[in-house]
């Protein structure tokens, strides 16, 4: 082989070596690039995994917070319900404890009015009216609490609206007369009926009339008017006055609980700010609305109640029960409040009745079982055996006389009344009891009969 050929082969060999080196470099570069891409993918997956783990951790924490919030919300709800129960129990006890001293005050005022001279009788009537006002404030306060907790139910029936309004007027008339105010009435025809609860609707219009009288000066004018709207089947009842009026900023909140307009330091127009809230809620429970209007302070006010008319005719009023005219009765009075017992006994004795007293349930039951009583007047909240247990034991006695039984109580809710009647009382009266009503019931009580076996 010549030197030229050898050189050419050597050049070719170097070229091959360089080509192989280039190929090896390209393969190595491709592998490096592939490894870098794989590393980037792995890093991305690791990043995604970390993000997923972070998300899972956040979701777990959020779920724990949600569970904790749910538990806390349940605890708060339980606490609110417990607080509401305690509030209602407190208000019921407050009403009971305040009604107890009101009862002897009312009876003492009645005795003074009957036996005193003209000035004493006038003062006694003032005391009686103020006792009645305090009793109505207690009723409004209790009703507001019971409405807020959903414990008031209605007994709807077709009612003659004129009859309901007359009852409200009769209730408020003494207050209106005391202030020498004029009340103009525009009552509907007897055929105009609404579907409602007789007691609660009367309460609505009593509150509105009493409110109008309270915020109208002596000698002021009130107006109660009714307009039946034949087009939409509703009836409108308006209560107007020319009294102090309502400031524009107060009107949007006038029906809120405990809302009152500006008052002077003397609070001569005071109140609890409860009555109108009760009105709005009771009207709403009847499917109606109530609105307030005033041109401003000193311009009077107008409250308008809108109620659905009833398609059914109202039931005819029940005939008045016959009045029993009886001579002196033997009365057993069971009352642990010594002042209340003394004034009640004095009021009944003044009518010629033979009255005996007991101050606890056990002593009262022993006397009651002795027989010979025409009427038993019994407090419910007695020491030892309470009035309900006393009456149940008396009605379950095997023999003897069954006197007419009248319950006296500071607890005046419907379920309290129902328990009293179920225990065997013939009448259930809430303190403070009107002296005239108690005297009428005792004088008109039927003769005692045999006890049930």
C-alpha cells in the first residue's frame, strides 16, 4: 500500500471516529434532555402532589372548622332556647308575684269605695283603675314573651266585628271617661264578620284604644271607625286621636318591641313599649296588617287594622245565664297571703256571707272535707298542698257536699286555666280579681250538691 493510500485511510478513519463521536454526543445529549424532561415532569408531579396535599390539609381543616362551627351553633341555639325558657319562666313568676299584692290592693279599694265617704270613694276608684292598668301591663309583657316563643295559639271562629269592638270600648271606657275624652264610634253592620279569636281580637282593639287615650290629653277626641272593602274581601278598622302624634323617625319602628317615642322626664305618658308589638303580632296571626300614620309631633295619630272578612255568618250570642238570687252563703276562703285573705274575707262578709279562712292547702282541705260549704274560693299557689291538689282531693272524696269552687291565681295563661278546670274548679280567676265579679259569682253560685263518688 502506498503512502497516499495509507494517509487517505487514516483520514477516513478519523472521519469515522469523528462521526461516531458526533453520534455518541447526539445520543448523550438526547438522553440528557430526556432525563431533564423526566426530572421536570417528576418535579411537576411533586409540586402537584404537594399542592394536592396542601388542598387536602386545607379541606380537612375547613371540615374541622365546619364541624366545630356546627357544634358551636347548636350550643348557641341550645343556650338561646334555654335563655328563652328562663325568660318566660321569669316573666310568669314575675307576673305571679306582682299580681299577688295587687289582689289585696284591689279588694281594699273596693271596700273603701263601698264604705267610705265621697272623697274616700273617689280615691278608691283611682286605686282600682291603676291596679287594672298594672294588670294590663303585666298581661302585655307576658303576651309579648309568649308570642316570641310561639306559645300563643288562636281559636278562630266567625265573629261579628261590631260585637268585638263594643267589648273593647267597654273595657277602655272608664279610662276615657276619667280623662273627659270624647269617643266617636262608626261601627259596622251586624252582618260584617271576621274570622278570628274573640279574646285576642278584642285585645288588639283594646290596646289601640288605650294607646290612643294615653297619648291624648284630657278633653281630647278619639274616633273608632270601620270600613268594609267589598272588592278585596277585607275590612278596615281605624283608631284615630288628636293627641301628641308620632315623630317621623319613630313611625318605622313603632311596632317594634320596647320601642317608644321621646318621653319627658316625668314619663306622664309612660309604658313598656310592648302593647303595639303585641297588636302587630296578633293581627299578623289573623292574616291581617296594621299600619301607623301621623302628620308629626302634636298632630295626632291613626292606626289602621286590615283584616280578612269571614264568609261564614257569626254565631248568635249565647243567652246570658240566669242570675241566681240567693241569701247569705257559707264561704271557705283558702289564701296564704294574709292581706289578700283579710281583704277578700272582708269584701265577702260585707255582703252578709259567712266566711271562714285557711292559710295553707292541708288546713284548707281539712275544712273543705268537713262539708257544709256553698262556695270555696281557693288560691292555687299554696304552701304544702297546692290549690290544684286540694281540689282534686276534694272532688275525689267519696261523700259529702260538692261546693261551687272558684280558683284564684297569679298564673293566667291558657294552660294554667285549663289545668285549674281539669282539677275540678268551676271558675278560674286571675289576680287581681275584680271585686264585683267575685261578689257576683259567690252570690250567684248554685246550691252545693253531693260530691262525686
